[in-house]
C-alpha cells in the first residue's frame, strides 16, 4: 500500500469522527425533548444503520467518487486527500466562529476544487446537478414539514406522538445511512481502491462516526433544537419525518444531500406552519449564510492546495 493510501486512510478515519460530530448530533437533536429514543439507543441505531445500509446500496458514495471528478485516475488519491483536508478546515473554521455548516457541501466543494487543481477531469454537469439537489433538499424538507405537522396535529395524541417519533427517527437515520453518511465510505473507497462496500470498512466508519456523535451531541442539540426555533416535540417529529423523506428521495436518485440542511429546513417549515414567530430568523439566516460560504471556500482551498502540491511535484521531477 502506498504512502498516499495510508495517509488517506488515516484522514478518512478522522473524517468519519468529524462527520459524527457535525452530523450525528443533528440527527438526534430534533427529538431530545421526547424521551422515546434515548441518546444511547439513538447512537447505537445510527452506528448499526451506517454500517449496514451501504451493504445494500452505495450509489451516493459512487457519485462522490466517480461522477464529480475522475478520482480513479493517477493522482486521484492525493486529490481526494486534499479535498478532505480542505473540507475539514472550512467546517472547523466556520464552526469555531459559531456558524455551523454542512460537511457535505464542504466535501462537494473540496472535491471539485482539488480535482480541478490537480488536473483531473471534472464534470460541470454532475457538479451542477448535485448542487441543485442540495439546494432543493432543505426547501423540500420545509414544505413537507409544513404539511406533516398539520397532519400530526389532527391525527395524533401525546402518546401517539411518541410512536411517530420512533418512525421519524428510523426514517431519518435510514435516509442518512443511504445518502449523506456515504461520504465517509467514498473517502475509504479512494484510499483503499475498492468500489463496493466491504463490511470491515463500513463497520470501521460507523464506529468512528458513533464516537464523533457522542462528542458532538450537546452542541448540535443546542444549535438545531434551540437556536433555529423555539422547538416543541411536535416540531422535532415533523422535521424528522420530512427530512428523512426528502433525503431518501435524493438517495434514490444517487444524489448526495445534507441531512443537517434538510433537518433545519424541516424545523423552519414546522415552525412557520404554527406561526412564523416561533422561528429565530436571525439564527436561520446566519446558518444559511454559512452554507452559501462553505462550498466556494472549500473549492478555493482545495484548488489552492492541489496547485501548490502539484507545483512542488513538478519541480521535484523536472
């Protein structure tokens, strides 16, 4: 195994932990005000599904690896490594400044920029298609939540809401494992040179993801369930059902989208359905601004890192 592959595998492990910090807490945060799914039970469920679902379908991981740019070409491992580094740097900086953002957006930007900088073949059409789905996901989550919360009010009771919480949590978690969570598998694919989903790698990614989730849950819970909206259990359940449905639909098309964006959209849609005053629009605008900054910043950093490193290689071998 080459040095580049070893380094990329190590970075892939770190990336899985950061994915747990950034995404896992958000998946559990919406239901924190309901005791139905305990945090420990939720984390175990997340880990199991993130490990198992890619064994059934890994189309979104293949989109990251094959449709955005030709990472199977010479230099693809290095470009992927630089893309992951760029995405981690951007997400870390924005989070430190109190602007939580989408790691999936950062990865798409990093892959595009690093691919261009390294001279790989990048597909503008595929990049545009992924961005279109990514833009649509939070709006779809919001619109669905606007409908779902009205239906829940009319058909369920407080006890029934707990059952709907379990349904929403499972739908949302399955959707994450079938879509957003597969960015972790994509990095391992390039690092180790496989195209399927070997159980050893899916389990390793899932366990590291679970550790990150355990660490990141408190902060993510404050951001989504307190900052965006004055959240009630009903809002969380509606957001889970809506975000999970929207992300599953995108997974069926093989398009990676951000679960955290879909959840945020779902919370806003549920809040608007019961009066826009429940939504903290300042916090929502701040998060959207971070999303808009994430992709170009990651693309620029990935492109710059690729140009610099490729320049050093060209000088060394000239």
